[in-house]
C-alpha cells in the first residue's frame, strides 16, 4: 500500500511540474504573439523569473525524492529546447 502511494505521489509531482513547464511555454508564446518581442527586457525578466521558479520547484521535488534529479534536468532541458525553438521562430518572423 505504501509503495503504491509513493508511486502515486511521484506521478502527481511529475505531472504538476510538467504542467508548470507547459504553462511557462504558453505564457511565453502569448507574450511573443501579442505583447513583446524576445529582445524586450520584460520578456527576459518574465522568462528568467518563471524558469527560476520552476527550477526551485524541481529542486524541492528532488529533495523530497518525488522525482529524481535526471527527471528534473530533463524537464528543464525540454522546456529550454521548446523555448529556443519558439524564440528562433519569432526571430525569423520578426
């Protein structure tokens, strides 16, 4: 029973972190599409703040052993890769 609860908590933690990463991507998409360009200091500030917050959430989940460090790094790297693609597309269209 305890093992199943632990797995459930780990799955929930990972799903929540992934959802937060997806929210950051959507936020940046909206910002690029409607508000500011990637060169804008506001864009950089929002991105840096959001990425820092997510990295702290991931660190907390790792410390609680809800996810392992590699999973956390993979989440951040995947988000960074997706953001870079978005940024490059905005640069080409702008």
